[in-house]
C-alpha cells in the first residue's frame, strides 16, 4: 500500500491518487508525456531524422 506524498491518500492500483486535482497526478501526466516525446525522438533518430 502506497500513500500519496502530497495529500496522504492511498494510491490507486495504477499509481494515481484518487483526488483528481492532486499534484501527484499532474506529475505522472507530465512524466508520461515526456516519455512519449522521448520515444518519438528516438524513433525519429533511428529513421534518419525524417
């Protein structure tokens, strides 16, 4: 059982906080977007940058 470091709620099974406006969820969203962008950049680099 993990607790949110910002509000203390018990995290859902997917690691998100049950409080929709919690900063923890915003951080997870930004990290997921950055990871997607990194994967897209890696794909572009392996395809010759096209």
